[in-house]
């Protein structure tokens, strides 16, 4: 699994 690619994937909509 790509954790590095998953982190920003859920962080962008969460913060934005």
C-alpha cells in the first residue's frame, strides 16, 4: 500500500 500517497489524499480534503 502507498501510505505516502494515501496520507495527502485524505489530508487535502480534510484541511482544505
